[in-house]
């Protein structure tokens, strides 16, 4: 079954793509907890992150590290938090979220409502730090 992330990877639906290589893609979350909240996704469509092959899982985190460093340069947040929830979309992924405190990465919080122009601007700024 094709996921929304697979559709983004295949460019069937639009996304604000930060970075991409042969195995991974990073794009802004459309329901962000903070500006710069990014999803890092393996292109291999596997639901559970710990079912990823041993050669793909470490690469996911290495790719996420590069993206997180760019988000960190873009953001004035204290840290870039990382979360793996794995329930909302059946495709392995990690959240990179600019945070200043523990509760900034609380997914029950109201999400930001950003317009397409704001998302475009954030995308370009983060890309400029890669």
C-alpha cells in the first residue's frame, strides 16, 4: 500500500523538500510543532523503523544528522530534538524539531498554521545551510 510519503517521493503530491539522495528524503512537516520541523524518511517503504534493513537504518540517522545541522543553523532554538513515533503514517520516519524545552516536542500541542509562502521561505533558508 502506497503511503503519503511514497507519493511525496514519487512527486505525486507536493512537498517542501529540504534534501534528498538515492535512499532518503527530508521535507517540512505540513503540521509543524515549530518552524523548521522536518521529516526524514527512507525511500524504502517500510512501516516500522526497526524493520529497516541494517544498511538503511544507520544511513537514515546519518542523513538526518546533516539535515539537523542545517536546521540548527536556520533556527534560533536551543536544540534540534528528534522523535520517532511511527503511528501516524505507516512509513518509517523521524521528526527533527527545533526545541527550547522538553515540552516543545509534545505532539498533543496545537500545530502551527503556516502558509505556503512561509514554508517556501523556511525551505530555502534551511537548504542554504546544507
